[in-house]
C-alpha cells in the first residue's frame, strides 16, 4: 500500500475514534481537550523531553526562556507542612524578588507567605491547593493590570493585602560578587536570551573590582535553556576550538566553534556542578573542561544530551520537540551519563572531598594535573566560607590555590 494511502487510512481511524468518543462516551466530552490529549500522548511517547503544551503553559514557557514578561517579580517556593501544627495551612513562601520590580517597590519581602492571590486562597489546613508554579502563573499578566496579593509575615497577627500593578519584568539569570580579592563568583540559574550579555557585563564588573584572577562559576540547579546562549557564554572563556557538535536528523552536523577575543580567555575557572546541572549548562561545563579551561567541583551532572526546539501552533499551543543530540568537544555524549566532576563534593556537610586531578585549577592547564584530594574540616568547612555549602567552600579553596600559584 502506498505510504500516502496508509497515512490517510490512519488519520481516518483517528477521526473515527474521536467521533465514537464524542457520540457514545457515557459523559459529554470536550472535543478540544480530546485532541490536546491525543497530541500530548503522541509527544509523550517519543521521549521524556518532547511534550505538547496548551496555550497558557506554552506562553509561560516561552516567556521564561525570553527572560522578560508581564508580572510582579516574585518567585515562590512550596509551602511546608508543620507536623507539630497540622492546622496551619502550608502557604507558598516568597523565595525571590526581582530588584526594582513591582513586588519590591510595594514592600514585599523574602519569606513572606502568600495567603491568597486575587481572592484565591493558596492553601488550607495541611494541604496545598496548587503548586507554587501555578500561583506564579497567576501573578503574570499584561503590563498595567492589577493583582492583589495577601501575605502574612513573621510577627503579624493576620494577613495584609498588597495591590501590585504588573509591569515588564526581566528575570535575572546571572548573579555575581567578589568573594575576596582576586576571586570572583558568578552563578547562572538558566540560559535565557540575555544570559551571555549579562555574563559579559558581570565579568567586566568583577575585573573592575579586582575579583577576576580566578572565577568560581556556579552552575548548580541550572536546568539549561537556550543552547545558543550557553555557546555564547563558552565563547567568552575560549579563544578557539569546538564548543559543541550538534547532530540532527538524516546525518546533519552542526559544529559551533569559539572565536578569538573572548573577554575571559585567560581567567582560571572553577565550575561547581550538581545533579541539577543539565542540558545547556552541561554544554558549557563540558566545553570548558574539554579545553582545559575549568576544573569541575561537586557531583555528577544530570546527563541530558539532546536539544529541544519550540514549534508554534496556530491556536497558541506549541510543541517542545527533541530535534538533535549534542556532543562535547572530545566527542562524548552526555545523554544519561552526565559529567563526573574532577573533585567530588557532596552537597551536604561531610568530611571527605575526593579528587580526580591536582595542581592549579583553571587557565590553559586546568584539569590536566594528577592526584588532588581535599579533606574538609568539621561539617565540610575548608576556610572562612559558610559550612552549609561545602561545594562552594571546596571551590574557593581551589581558587585560592590557583591565585597563589599565579602570584608566584
């Protein structure tokens, strides 16, 4: 049977199934929901990353990758249930506030608990009524529109209302600071359209503040995002060579290479990674290590070696579809493997930090030595750093070693 004939027979079978459900199922059903469910099932059965998204979810996802949207500038974390006080509702908690956003201007604070949004109560005794992501979506909307957020704060006897006017909010993906003279810290939470530009700005500021002799690059809990932005960030640290190779359908091969003139090509890098480091952030980490530009500290990364592409549909829905696989400069696939760090450090405070290699980290020789073992002090403390973050403490210890080596 010709392929086109077989295809139309299959589509006819789907139409017949849809008609049978509509006319004969015991309860009335919504045709649009049935079709959406069918599309969702089709994508779900391809792989764990491909998915069909209805209009609202697709819009929010695209806004997240663009990094700017109409909202109030709040991120929420799930409410916690206190076993000793089961009658207390687990209201979601304000986890982050975007600087100069409507939320900050109105006086909302971190750790405030959100009781309701536009009259919709967020939790009841011992039970969340929706997850934090759902409530964040409620806070988004067209610029100039109003939303009323009721919050309760430590020391308050009852919740108080805050009326916020939504505005275009740029969700920052890059944060930085000087840890001590010569050592800078830069964290990337995900890769959106402004990430590479914001990284370049942060590096320039760290250099002005005498904090770029060595860089601690924090990629923990970075789920990825726009691959082209990860490539652009890698380009800031590399003076040439392959960043990533992308292999698509029918043998198509795309090789992304670094250009001369990156703003941080001589800065030694200590990159902190964990099981939440995935996709685009793994591309960056692998490129820096394969070229001897970084030493990795932490635990094995997630292991996502595929690329997803967005496809807009006419009614506002969309597809996130796996379209390619990517490979590191040394030709390795990360899918289901991840990156094993050079220096293994658990996230919790512990005693031993083991190693893969030694010598100074970063620079053109990073990750090329042999035999480093770091043993932490009590609770993972390796110096003056917060002993609640042994991975950062280990990275800073390596950075100090690199600074001392560079000063010799």
